[in-house]
């Protein structure tokens, strides 16, 4: 597949960091393709077809002139920024490479990732956003991206300077009837003593496959919290992992809704390199009709990461007999001076609770939506943004039984 890609790199991306792209592509070629083991019912991973990956690599944004109104601080259509604030650096990746190369090179020249498809996206991204928050600054931004039903890869970057506080709500939607695949890498660089809250909300069309990598690089004494909501799409591969140095903390709170025949493969990990780190990962899923949710989670505490803690918790509710669920937590602990644990829970819906709600005069559909809201609503208690809370309520209220 795509064996001739290096030959067209200079032609297609001659002005956009071709040497970096070549190195990323070499890493992709060297990375072994995962060997998938079969579960009793089906594969334990969601696999994106090779022809879709190839379309993503050779992709091109083919947008339309549809009108779309957005009240977001940053509005992106067809990978082009249409609206952005004036009080912080928000630009696209191509402009950042050209006009802010000192910042771009300082933070991104050695960030290739660690996963096979992540390398490939880094070799083939067309555009994306670039946000730089300087030292000692606090900002809150709502971003909305609407993507066409054409196939492409994008790369987004958030840099939080020293002692800064940053909250981002990042919403992805799509339009158009054609089959498509969207690949995206999202990198968060948290400098010393900074705090970042990142809300990722994916609500793309059922014709779209989505491959997303969210990777945080945490410098000493920084903290990062990720709130992800996956709703929509066809085949979804979602991967998140922080690279954690001394005295850092990481929290991840996930909500995944699989409706119809949607297949979600959710891979939440920690990579704890420094001493005295703390990582807590929670992810919850609801399966409706004949959907699929797979939760893979690793707490990875390296040899030098002494006095560290890690916790992974997965919970999935089956609302249909035709759905499929699988949870595979793992602890990869490489020193004895740590505390870590994991938990995994898969269950069918408690019909007694549904009956109890209906006895209060609530319809069958409303009772099931209320049950789902109570199960997934934990993300609100954990501190997600107001916009994320509103969209989750919208997604749940739109469910039909």
C-alpha cells in the first residue's frame, strides 16, 4: 500500500516540511502492523480498511459553498480558519510553519508520535490549527470544525506556556453524503506549571470513518485533563496517551455512544516517564442496536517513574442483545515503588430500573434516555466544559428506541 508515497512527497508538500514528513513516513514503514487476535464473537480491534487509509493519505479537501453559522471563538470549514480571536495566536499549521517557524520548530520538530497510523498522519496532513498561549496567560476557546465528506488527514497543535491556564472545547462535525475517512493528530504541549483542559467532541456523519490521536506532552508540574465524547461516525479509532515527566498529573474522562452499526475502538493509555506522576483514566460506553464498543487501556509506569500512581476504569452498558462489547485493561508496571489498579465492567441494561422509571409516568424511550444520561453524565461532574455538557445532552435526547 502507498509504496510510491515518498516519490510524491516533494511534489505535493514541497513547501510544508518535507523532511519531517519523510521521517514520519519512514517510521510508519518500520512500525509493524498489529496482529489482531480473535475474540469468541469478532475481532477485538476495529480495523480501518487499507483502501480507506490510502484515500486518507492521498486525500484532498473538496468542500462546498454551504452556509453554516457558528458561535464558536474559532470556526474552521474545510480545514480553513474562517474566524478566530485577536488576543491569542490562533492560525493554521501552514501559516505557523511559514510565519512562526521559531515556535513551530521549537515544539514540533521532534514530535512524531509512537503509533503506526499516527506516523502516517504526520506524513500526510493537509492542514490544521495551531494555538500558542504564552506564559502566564489564561484563555478559554470554543472551536468548531465542519469537514466535508472527502478523505484527508489533519494535524492540530495546542501549546500552553509556563504558568498558563488553557481550556479548549473542540467540536468536529461533517457534511455530505459520500464515504470518507478523516485522520487527525492533536498534540497538546503543556509547559512547566501549566494547566490544560481539552474537550474533544466528535459528531460526524455515519458515512465517515475517523482515526484520531490525542497526545499530550507534559513538562514538570503541569496537568492535563481530557474529556472526549464520541458520537457518530461509522468506524472510529480513538487513541489518547500523555507523555508524563516529573510531578505531572493526567486525567481522562470518556463518553462513547455506539448507535446503529457504529464501531468504536477506544484506546486510552498513560506513558509515565518521570517520577511522582499521577494518571487516572475513566471511560464509559453505551451500545444501542447492533453497535460495537471496544475499550483498550494501558497504565504504563516506566522504570524511572517511582512514587507514581495509575488507575484505569472501563464501563460499558449494552442496551441491545445485538450489540458487542469488549474491554481489555492492562497494567505495565516497571518498578516496585508505585500504586496502580484497573477495573472493567460490561453489563446489560437493568430493566427493573427502566420499569421503575416508567411507573412514574415516563415513556419507554424517555426512561431509557434518562438511564443513559445518568450513566454518561459523570463527565459533567468531572468538570467538562459547558459546551460539552450541552452537546452530550443533545446527543442523548436525539436517541431513538
